[in-house]
C-alpha cells in the first residue's frame, strides 16, 4: 500500500514537472525593463510559469529605426515560441508600439502589449482629463499612446515627452544613484508646469525609477505602471480563454534569458524581484544586426 | 455645392444614428446597483452606446434561490439580445455567481461578469495577502469570490461577510441617511478585528455606500469596486476582439430600462451618474415568478 502510494506520488510529481513545462507565459523586452511586468505577474499570477527574454546586448531599442525593432522583436518571439508558451507579452513599449499588430496577426497564441493597458489605466485614473506620457524616443515618435487614448476618449489632453537617458541608467543598475535623481529632475522639468494628474510610465524600465519620479512630480500626480496594468490584461485573457494554470503542487522554476551579461542581469533582477536564486542563461539571437 | 454638402452631412448623420443603434454594450442588474458599472463605462469608454436593464421590481436577488436568479438573468439577457448588443455585462454579483458560466456558454457575444475583475484587482492591491469580501447572501453562499481568488493565489487569506441589508438601503435611495451609517457600522463590525488591507465591494450596489464604508473601515483598507474593475475587462475585450466603437460624431443616447418605477430609478441614476435627462423606460419581463 505504501509502495503504491509512493508510486502514485512519483507519477503525480512527473506529471507536475511535465505540466509546468507546458503553457508558460513568455515575456520579451529590450533588456531588464520587462522585469517590472514579471514582478507583477509573480504577485498576481503565482500559479503561472514565466519565461523571460531580455535583449540586453542590443538595448536600448528606443533610438533604433522601427524596422530594426520589428526584426529584433520577431527574433525574440521565435525564441520563445519554441519553448511552448501559451501567451506572449511584449513587455517593452518601443516594441509594442511598432511590432504588436504584426506579431499578433501572425502567431496563433494571444499576444499582449503594454500600451493599451497603460492607456486604459490612465483614462480610469485621471480626474482632470489630462494625461502625460514619458517614454523612449521610439515610443513617443510612434504616437502609439496618443492614438490609443484619443481613440477611446477624444477629449482627453495628452502630453508626451521622450526621456532617452532613463533606460541606460536602469540597465547600468544606477537607479538609486544621485545622478539618476538629477537626470529625472532635468528631464521631467517640461512636465512640471502642465496641469496633468496622471503620468504614464510608458517604458517598462521606468518603474525602477518611480520613487524619484514620484518625488519630483509630487504625490498629486498618479504614476501609471504600464507593466503592472498589463498583467491585469494577461489575467483577463487567461481567464477568458480558460487557459489559466491551476495551483501548482511543486514550486515553479521560472526561466530567464539574456543576450547580455547574466551577472548584470542577476544583480538587477534579484534586487527588483527580491529573489535570490534565479535561473538565468545567456543566449545568442542573431549576430547580423547588433 | 452647398446643397451637396448638406446632403452629405445628412447622410453622415443618418449613418451615425444607424451605427449608434448597432453594437451597444448591454448591462443587466437586479436594480440600480449596476449603475456603478455604467458610471465607470461612461468615463472610460465614452464612445460606446450603453443599454441598461435593472430588474428593480424583483430586487433584491441576494436572498433568492439560485435557480430563480438564473431564470431572471436569462429573461434580462433575452431582452437585451434583441437590442443588438455586441457584449453583455452581468453587472450584478449575485447573478454573476450563479449564471455567468451558463450564459457565457450559450450566447455568441462576449459575456463579462463582475467577480473575476474584482478578484484580480484585490490580488493586485493587497500587500498583506489578506482580502475581505462583502456581498449579498447569494454571492457569499456561492463562494464565487473565494473560488476565484484561491484558484489564482492559494495562499491568500479570504474572509467573506454577507451584508443583506445594504441593497435595500441603496434601492430606497437612503445611501446618505444616518440609518445607512448605523447599518454599515453594525454590519461590518466582524471585519474590523481582521488584518485585511483590501475589501471587495462584492455587490454593485455597495459603491453607493462607499464613503461610509471607507470611513468605518479606515483609510488603510483599500476598497475594490468590482464594477469599476469590470469596465477594465470590458475595455480589454473590446480591444482584443477589435469591436471598440470609434469616436462618435453625434452625442450618444444611452438607454435605460427598469422593471420598477422609472421615477425612483431616475432619482438614483441622475444623482449617481450626474446626468439630468435620462432615457428611462419601464418594461415587463415576466409576470410568472415575481
């Protein structure tokens, strides 16, 4: 009887391991910024296995031409599709702005971007009907947030500002440094005179700077973390399509991949996610267009 | 030339009127509670035409047997399906708890309930991993919130409490009365000793009482308005399925139907929605089971 039970347990464990390798949620980003989305997913969707790919070697995406960002995004997507993901999150505003529609049209699993969730949350939060957006040059130039917000609410005033230096500060793990504080103040100065009550952090790297952004803008301005909002969309679609994972009997081993230095990735990820041991591997996507 | 322009304008206006009658979003509730969802929809989705049906004559649903609530919900659904709705929102927790799965399985348009959005928002908000739920007897008895929350996050502590007297207070337009304050304090007393930081208003009537609920529970407890969260899900699905309305060139005339007194409905709706002239009609659903 005891032996039978053990066999049963072993079988269950094997099933669990197999199941946990199926149907993960994939996240892609130009670097570590998408970890802000992962952090929310760990909190809101603790049953889900997550696989993350950060293209740190080619970060930042913000200043690159749209065609190149689309190509890089396809390379990351192809890498994760081989890992049996059931949903793909483009956890990067720049990539969402230029590549979401194309990728969504061509892959068979649900694909979620970060711009619509951020736009929706801003419309929900604003009382003054005036919303600010900060993002990379690529995101701001694409006007993707303006288009999304105005298509929903044509009377909303939308002000956007590119903050091209923020991503590098985060990727070099200097978010807590005095230089970060100076840079934030200098970059956001044009927004201080505006009447906005809601500011979209339109780049998944920016929440790592949110304490100093909040301090500079003042507590009356609500910061919208587009990544955190994206997890609500992911959860909605998992439920709607009936593909949410059941509670797991084993602890999940999430997988992290970077095209850059695993050490640097580990430092930032451990600090941000408050997890010590992460399963991080270096990968090579393409050497053609770095 | 001028004549032609006028003709063109007239044609556009006719098209707009025709279009505005197609593809509305339908909302059903046991009474006026679902107006808390409508209020958020007016804010977050100003391009969408809304059609609302409140079954005030048979309110409250909370104490009724599940079979009867399912029957009433089907009667309301059938009424709205004839009005060309593109999406149905069951803006009532009691009806969502017992009828959502069945209705979703049998109708061809997307159907959204209020329990999953409320559950997701609570998991997002709680820092202590302890969530309270207040609702009708029917909702609490169904354990629908517990099931939803624990299936997503098995370690979350969930405490629920039925507050059967709240709906009548709201439906009789006494939300601002001293008796409402006393009743809230008396009903919520068992929750005060709990360690929760998040409380789901698990009935769409309750947000009309939220100032006094917040005052009694204290500002450290975050109240989750399940209705407001539901509009985020509606918006997500409209975008995902590509059926969101474009900005309208004419002002929308939303439609409101009640099985009870249009006068009483008008008083509550005008106050809550801050709209003076509402298009409210009395309807008769079924006289068999009132």
